[in-house]
C-alpha cells in the first residue's frame, strides 16, 4: 500500500491501546518499586483477595490470561510466599490462594498504588478517567470468554 494510502487510515485502536498500556504500566511500576510488587502482580493478588481461593482455570479466566501466562506470573508470587498452589478438589485441578504474607503485601503496596492512581487522575482528569474505565470494561467484553453473545 502506498504511503499516502496508509496515512489516510485511522489509528489502530489495538496499537494505541497497547502503547498506552505500556506507558501506564511503567508509571505504576515506577511508583510501586518500594512495595516490591509490579502492578501486574498487585492486580493478581487483589483479584485473589476479591475472588478467594480459585482454580487456576478460573483465575486465568478472571484475569483474561491463558494458563501458561498465568503460571509464568504466579511463579514469582509462589516463590515469595505470597500465594500458594495446592491440589484441587479432584486430581485434574489445582487451586491458588492468597497467603497471609500476600495480604500483607497488598496492604504495603496500597499506598503506592493509590499514589499512582492519583497521578493518573490528576493528569487525565477524573471525569475522563471514569469514562475510560467504563469504556475499558466494555472493550473487555470483546474477549470470547467475556462475550455472552458469542456463546
């Protein structure tokens, strides 16, 4: 496609969202350094805190991750004793739960996460940020596991 034709195309929604996500993740990670958690780890711990003990499959679905990515993200949390993985109710499943240390890590990281939230809100504006969060919730429904119309 000639350069003039590609210049007329609208910006790629996915590409822009991925760049914005990387920028936002870096801001949160930088501010959360004192907690020893990355924002992705903090999010995973908070999901476990909210959902309670979950099968690996259920946690992967809640986080919109495939099982391999979930395992890769859980490994450092298991090594640090923030989560534990045990045999599930049947031989085919494993369950993951937050440990007491994991709960303490959430509480220790919360002020740093709150500071990151405040910086984003101040920069973007509270109303625009609230609209963005609502829009992102709608975009999540595009995932096959979240789209009830696709079933």
